[in-house]
């Protein structure tokens, strides 16, 4: 009897201790971990400033800034999800969310976000983070691909300068790059170390989709005529016209800048945010400008995978995390984030800011392209990362270098690609 009583006393004592500990946690502020992938100095500074501003005005909900890296974010997040250590607020890109959303790692934000935020961001942008019946991220920054051009070179050649309202067609672009080439110089340099997203996103302008979802919801790859315009243009510039060097096909965007500054290439297709590097690195007196990417029958359309903010499903403080996201993405704050990352905000109010409509550094050109940005074709395709790495990347690299022809490229993308996707749709 005494043993049972003693056990009961110990049990009550332990419950009291647990209650005291729990009460201590409840009495203190909620702590949210915000993992940011900002990497440019300006962008990191803005993100940290916004965290400080939130903490100064929200004594009951404190945010801890955690630095992440784009280079390893997918694997790092997967490990943290499976280990139960995921940050509450997650910075990522929309094309990385599908497997996490379908896997139950991300919270459905439906009903958690303010009406202001949900109505401010266009529906086409929300489609980039919608999977099934839920919304698993807030798209907030995006960048079109543009042509960074040597203004002096283009002026001397007398070619027509494209505008967002009257861009080059893909055929005209090919003709222009031939006119600009010769004597060891090239009209364009394609940095295609990661060729898949560039190819698919630019192909939206020609009506390309590549991924087709049937009535049963299953996705298959079909490499049709509209999908072939952009790959054929790049291939012919490298292999047929010699207006683009094969040596840059395995390069990243930054790798082409020395040659661009040195007068080896007239133009380089790059993401809009590369302008910051160009401002920092261009030689004194180097005259450059931002031109819209070529367009096809569907106009200046492009696919984009916006940067996103999500909430972990395991977070015990989803409402507080959503409130912090709402704060980060108030129009003025969204503009600050966009300027810090040299990208475009998704919000319609933020896009009206005069700072994004100046001719300086091509801001106005980029902002004029915002209306044509749509979800990247692969946004909701399960298995896309494996298809991209194992099938599409080596196939496109082989085609662009001239190692295989268009027929073999089609066979690899469709035959091998559909085998990969089928495993994710059983």
C-alpha cells in the first residue's frame, strides 16, 4: 500500500514539474525559426532588418533568422522534415515544393493568410504553389529571363533594338546573332549548365508545354513542334550558325560575364537578378542594357518559379508564422525585398512602386515583362527533379552540343522521361 501511495506521490510530483515547465514555456514569447535563402549582401541585410522590425513590435512572437543555402536547400529540408527539426517559416522556390507538399511536410495555408495578401498576388502566381486542393507557399519574388546586351556593339551593328512591346521573334533573334558574329566574336553566349528550366520557361512564348495532364490526372511528356522552337534555335546558333560558342554550354551565368565584359559576346541570356553582379563587376565605361527575351506566337510569355515562403506542417505556431509572412510581404516590405534581390515582386501594389519603373539598370524593362510571367510548365509535376537530373539535363546538353539530333532528343525526353514520371504516379 505504501508503495502504491509513494508511486502516486511521485507521479503527481512529475506532473506538477511538467506543468511548471509547460507554464514557463507558455508564459514566454512564441519563438519562430525563419530560414532564409537570401545570399546577396543587400538581400541578407533587408531580411535581417525586417526580422528586427517585427521583433521590435511583436513582443509575444519572436523570430529567429536562420541562414540557409540555395545549393543544398532541398536535401537539407528533407532531412529536417524527417528529423522533426524543420524551421517554422521556409524560404524556397515553387518548383521545389511539389514533393514536400504532397508528402505532407508543408502546411496548407488556405484560411491562414490575410485577404489583403491573397488578393494582392495575382491568381496566376498562386497557381505556382497550389498542389491538389491546397496552397503550400506564398510566391513573392520572381525574375524573367532577359538579354543583357553590349549597347555599343548593337548600336554599331545597326540592328533593331527590341522592346517589351515589340520583342525579337526567335527567328529574328537568330538572324541578329548571326549579324553580330565574326572575327572570333559571337552574337550570343548561352550559359546552360542548368539547361532545363531555361528551355522550358522560354518555350512558353512559343506555346510549348511539354508536360500534359490527362483526364485521369496523370502527366506525360510530349515534345511537340511548339516545344522545339527554343531548343532548335540554341542548337542552330551553336552548331549551324556558329553565332554562339559551344564552350559556354556547360557554364553558369556568372562564368560568362568576363567574356561579355571583354567583348567576346554581344549578348548573354540571364535571369533579371544578374544585373547586380554586372553593376558590381562591369569595367568602367562599359555600356550595357537590358532587353526582353525573344518571343513567339504567344507573345512575351515566360514560365517562372517564384521564390516562396511556406510554413512547416509540424510547426505548432502556424497562425503566428502566417502573420509574420503577411508582415514580410506588405507592399513596401515586398519592394524592399525585391530591390535587395534585384528581382520583381509578385504583388500588384508593390509592382506599382516608382523604384521599379526607372530606366536605370533596366528596372522598367523587367517590370514591363511581369504581366507575361506564368507558372513554369513543371510546377506541379511529381518526379520533376529526377526527370530533370537523369533525363532532360543530359539529353539537352547532348543536343545543344551537336552530339545528338532532334529525333534522339525527342525519344529521350518522351520515352525515358515518361518511365521516370510513371513511378511517381502509380
